[in-house]
């Protein structure tokens, strides 16, 4: 672990009861660990994706992440330690994080657990193959599991392709309100 990483802090979960969606990432970026907000790396497209998919009424800034609780959205990660990349996460951290995440989801029971990246979901579920969108056999009964592309700028999908997948989540949430 580099000296810079030891000075970083975990980014607090934003969880509450009765949430529509909890967005689950791999772990905080170095920038997020530095500033204390989810999806804070300027190359991360998360906030633009939410707005483009109609999940938020406007473009939010990472510093406003806690405000999304008012919209029914929460945030957590499978691993809480900030790193440069997912390759820096250990097997032990994933094993511990998997158990902690399962406990958080069982306690808070959001309508949808949205995994921001197939890798996040495969680490959580231990399933080797998954498709985008809603999963047919959720690990926690009566909770929907939605797998969406990572919002990282390193993902080779276009912003439009990613946004279209997130739009399925927005359509589902809109139909739940009716």
C-alpha cells in the first residue's frame, strides 16, 4: 500500500430504510477517498449516466451524493478501502466485503440493489456469468438485483450504451410508482 493510500479515508455509506435503489460499486477511487464522496473521480461518468437515464432530475455533483437519499437512492461498495484500481483489492477484502454487503442489503432491503459493474456482481454473487439488467435469481428474496455497466471512464462502452442500460432501471422504478 502506498503512503498516499494510507492517508485516504473510507467513504461513508449512504444507506437508509425504504430506499428505491442502492448503488453498489467495487470500492472508492483514490479521489473519492481524498474528498469523501462517491464517484468523485472526474473521469467517472456516474453522475452523467444517472441524469441521462432519467434517474435524477438534473446533473448532480459528487459533493451532493448524500442528497440522493432524498430521491430514494443510497450508496455503498463491496470493499470500502480506496484504491487506484480494482486490481489492488485482495481476495480477503472481497470475501469480507461480500459478507458485509449481504448483511447491509438484508438489513436495509432496498427495492433494487444496483451493481455498478458486472465484476461487482460476480464478486458478490459468486456467479460466473451474468447479463446486464435484472437478475432472475436474486440472492435475497423479494429484492431485485440489477447489473449495470461500470461508470468508470476506462469502460469501452459509449456513454449512450451505458445510459440505455440504466434507463431500464428508471423504467422499472417509474412503473413501481404507478
